[in-house]
C-alpha cells in the first residue's frame, strides 16, 4: 500500500544569494528516511540537487537538514515520523538547508563558522604531560569524568547550532556544540589548558549569552544536553571570577 | 506563528520569562508614578485607589501578580540552573513555576474580590 502513495516534497534550491522551494513527488516506501527521499530526488528526478551525506547510519554528522522547520539528522529520521498524515496521500515534507549557517548550494551549508567556533572555545585538548609520562589514572566513576562522558558523543552535526535562537541573533555566540565540547575538556583531569578555556568561554560570545531555551538539548539526535554543559561552564566561570577554582 | 523548532516547553518558559519581564518593566514606571502621588497629589491618589476597587481592575491586578510571580519563580529556576548542580527536571521546574505563580495570583484574586 505504502509503495503506491506519493510524498509531496518541497526542497529548497538556491545558493548564498537566495532561492526558493521546488516541489517533487517522491514514491512513499516502507522504512523510508528523509535522506532516502533526498537521494531519490537527486538520483531519479534532478541530478543537479546538491546535498551532503556520508555514513547513512548516524555516525558522521554530515546529513543534517531542516525537516519541516526542525533540524534533524536525515539519515536516521523516518519519513513516517515527520511527514504528518495527509489523507489519501503519503504526507508532506519540506526540506531546507540547516539554519544559522551560510548556504553554499541547495541543501549544503558551509560548516566553517561552526568549526571555527570549536577552535575559539578552546575545544582542543591541551596535554598537561608529555608522551613520556606514565598513563594518567582517571577514575571512571568520578563526578568530573561522568560530566565529561555525558557530552563526548557529539557527532558535530550542527543540529543544536541550527536550533539555537541565540546563534540566530548573535553571530559571535560560540553556540551549543562548541561550548559542550569545552565543557567535556573542563572536566578532563589530563587537560592543561583550563585557564585559557575559561577565558575563551567567558568572552563576549561565550557561555553567558545562553538564554537556556533548551532547543539544543531538545533536538540533539544523540540526546546530549548542551544546555546542561553551558550551565556547567557558567558555574565554572563564576567560580573562576571569585577565585574558587582550583 | 511560533516556528516549529520553538514548540517545546523550555522555549515557552523562556518566552514567558521575557514577556513577563518586559511587561513588569513597563508597569514599574506607572507603579512609581502612583506611589509618588502620595506626596504630590494625595486626593488624586485617593481617587485612584477608589478606582482600583472595581472588580475589573482586580482582575487586571490578578494578571499583574501572575506576571510578577511567574517572573520571580522562573528567575529562581534560572538562578538554580546556572549556579547549583544541574537538575534534569527543568521542564517540571518550569511547569512548577507557572503553577506556583497561578496559585499565588489566584489567592490574591480570592482575597481581593
């Protein structure tokens, strides 16, 4: 039954200068993902459609798009979950490039500003020992390690960045993913760059811009909680200001 | 229309906190002006206070108390969120702030009527 119904799909076509939605009719199939729909359009209906994907199994973080106004990892998003129930048809889908990032073409955005902010947030590990030092002993059950573990499964898909209204309103804001990364390193006992990191995340575009709307945590496909990470950074920056940080 | 990525409880809590804060900011100058009448125009103040006995004004005051209470409780939630160890129950706490504000403002209204 599902094979015969048609999914009315609007796909955003354009570039940095602008664009518009183009309608496609895509055959509805069982267990169809949004990425399957985009791939069908590119392979069967219009080979000029630009989009980005790699692993198709929710690991690489390259296929995120706005699906019916919400940022999602398209390879793990079933059409049945998001297309609605349009009677007599296969539902409706609107697919657009990720919000808050410059569009290169069609569904492909420039991820450079997103990753630049990871660097700006000191999201890089700064070893406190040389490689000649013995293996660091980190207690897996320690509170700091637990806090770090809660945030390290980020796949860099920028769904949180696209969901964030603070990013939309303040282009300097580092954003949920970069700050979440900084929080995992703040809790890494082996890291030696803490003072620089606290400075970076409490700078003008830092963690104190967050209004705790929670959209990042709401839409993170890996169920991470950048809102909690940013709240942690706020606490640490306050402690640092008061001289309470070790 | 509220865009799809904003339709979740904590975004509505954010909106309510902002709108209530803005409304209170607009209310405060009027509040201080009325208080100042006690010094500048006591009979004018008496007239104003008689006017506030009207049930419709009490109903508006209910809204005002709700805004104040929801901004207060919501602000406590945000302070706790930012300064105390993280609690995963943020949606429940936000709902509690609204419920608490509704309770406080309802008690005010029942007393006033």
